[in-house]
C-alpha cells in the first residue's frame, strides 16, 4: 500500500508573493542577490530613488582564502539633480554604510566586498545634465561667490576652468 497511486494529486504549491516580488526585482543569483538588496537598502536610506539607478553585483575573482570578491555596480539611469548629486558626493559615505551593514550579515563569512562603482548611462550625457554638474561644482568649490559668473574664478586651475566653461555651441 505504500507504493500505491494516490487517488488525488497533491494541492498545487502556493507562491510566496514576497519571494516572487524579491526575485523579480533582483538580477543576480545567490550571494549577488543578497549584496544587491543591501546596496539598494543603503541607496534608499541615502534618499536616492531606486527608479533612478540600476544595481548589479558582480563577482570580481577569488581571494587567497578561497572566498569570492563581489563588487556593487550602481548605474545612474535617470537624472534628478538633487538626488543624483547627493549620490555622487556621498559615495564614500554610501560605501562605508554598505560595508557597515554587510558586517552585520553572514555574507562577510563567505565572501569579500570589493566596493561600489558608479557609472552614468549614456542617456545622461547631454547639455542639461552637464550644465547642472558644472553649476554644482562651482557651488561646491567656490561657495556663494560662484553666483558671480566671472570668466576667471580664483582658485581654479586652467584645466578645471576649461572643463567647467560651457561651450558657446552647446545647448543649456
């Protein structure tokens, strides 16, 4: 009787909606998914909307102790001056907070974290974004005096000044 056919098939397994949601938002597998979730959580805490970035975690090789090294790749896909500049300026803080968060998990027992890398998509390479970046750099470096649009601001080297100047033919 142990090997007899069942009269009714077993009920279909129910899908866990949380698991379905989790796997649909994360691209990696295994440890990569765990890393991606931690990086995303830190981006949210920093105030960066997840629709503005793509997060991917890649293996970057193996250390001598046999554990793999993972790199967090953050790709900017949408420009919002305030939050994007916050991400760029706060990258060292974001990486430190990510490492701190990772230290509280089991991931550091089985792998190494190689850091965060930020990349801007090609869709962000246009005059408006570049103009916003130029203005932000001026404000950060020169403070309130940056509001004066003097041709040669004190404190800038010639090469930095040339990069910050808006070419006459570019659209702003």
